[in-house]
């Protein structure tokens, strides 16, 4: 039987604590469902950067390409200037490994508090497919007359037909496979961003012709934010560009109980994918055994699914649901009614 090789980048702050609980759950799932795996740890992150002045070793990408998946904790350190680690590690891995999809399920689990009044698990259950390699994140632009009163800062949204099309195709395929409402919504801003979203819109409706079984819909990004709050049940799958995807998925995460439970996958369908809890490194909670590991556990669930361990993935999801509807009191750090380690032990036991 195939052995899954998993690269573990626990990272900064509370990253190692939550990853530890996710790995506990992986061990329990492997025992129960009889698959084999091995993990290799990488110490990349803020601490290593402060010590060595190197963000990533030169052969980092080559090393990672040898794995079946990457499990990432969190990147971000209070003593490192914002941007260095984000661009130098997280975005570099996403770009250089061509993880062109950022997949973010938005699912309210039973028992989890949502700020949306009168909405429950049956209303909040959709997935955002965020383009992950282009757009404003490409880093194109320049300063003109920097530091003068005539300064201009230009930041370009870079969208290629190939990049947009592969993302949209992934979203259509995903909507079909998900097999729920079979509805794909393009989230854009065609009324203002008349180059970028003209390309997105044309590509969307061209590709749609190949998926007659999928209903299509379009919403401007500002309206998308309104509907996500007022009528989240309208959504099934949303596809959007990198920047809009970044913003709407934080809003979405809040409606599903917050960063304590929200997970995401950086997917290269033909290569190595990377799974992460989407909250940051939460330095103020580091080492206190209070951070919620469910987001990391849900990222592990996504990884298991991606590796083809469907039974194990389903068991992890079921265990999380049992935990949220029972013993775990809140999704917030320090308010769970259990410690970080206890939550991990509990989920592992449920499996
Ligand atoms: C995310 C994060 C990153 C992003 C940051 C840390 C660079 O906010 O994964 O959504 O903007 O993509
Ligand atoms: Mn973000």
C-alpha cells in the first residue's frame, strides 16, 4: 500500500501547538483506517529567519516537491517586519509550487455560534474557490516620485487567460463533484474593474457551456458580502480572484465560528498541495495550551480527503461535529472549556 509522505511546517506562534493536535488526529485515523504515512519536519518560519537571516533555504521548493502534501501551521512573527515572512514563505510556496487554487470551505458546524441571526448549519454551507497565484498578489507595480508630494504608488492586478481559465475550470469541476445545489457564482467587479473582470466574465461563461448541468450566477464583490451575511443559503460554490477571495473568506470565516475553526487548502491539482488553518500565528496565546486546534484539525481533514483517504476524512469531520455539538463550548481561544491538547485527544478518541 502507498505510504503518504507529508511535509510538516509547524511555523510560528501557536502553529506548532495546533499542528501537534492535527498530527494526533492523523495518527488516530491511520490506526483506524489502516493507511500508512510518514512526516518530515521543517523549521521554516520567523524564529529560523531571526537566527539565520534566511527566509527559506535555496532548495526548499525542490525538497517539498518530493512530498504528497504539506501541512502548515502558521507563518508570522511579532519581531519580523510584516511582509517578509508572508511573501518569503507563504506566498512563495503558493506561487512556486503552482498551488493555483485556494479552497476555503465555509461550513457552520452544529453547536457553533454564528453572528448571523436566524441562520443555522443548513444555511451556511458553501465553498470559496479563490485564485491563488495571480491578481494583485503578483506583486507588480512601482513607486513614482517616492517620498515627494507627487508620489504615485501603482499596484497591478495581473490576470492571464490561462490562469483565470484553470481556476474557473477547477471551480466548475468542484461544483459538479460536490453535487449539492450545483450552482457556481462568479464574484467580481465588472462595473469598475473593466479589464480584469471582463476577462474573468468572458472566460466564466465560455467555460460554463461545457457544464450545462451547473447553474451559473454572478455577483459583484460588494453585493457578495451583503448576501454572505443576509442570505448565505444562496451560495453553493463561489469563484473569485486572489484579493477578493482573501477578503470574503475572512468574512465567511466569521460566519462559521471564526478563525478557531476555519481551514483552507492551497491546491495544485497536478502537484503538491498545502493545507493550513487560516487564522494567523496568534503570538499572544503561544505556549498557553488555550488555542483552538479545530481549524488545524479541519485542515488535516481536507488533506486526508485530498490524499484519497475519504473514509478517514469523513470520520474526522464527524468527530469535529460531535465535538462542536457537545463538549466544546466556544470556538475562541481560552473559552473552549478544554485545553488545546484536550481537544486533540478528544477528537482522536472519537475517531
Ligand atoms: C490568507 C492570509 C495571507 C493572504 C497573508 C498572510 C499573506 O491572509 O491566507 O488569507 O493574504 O493570502
Ligand atoms: Mn487572508
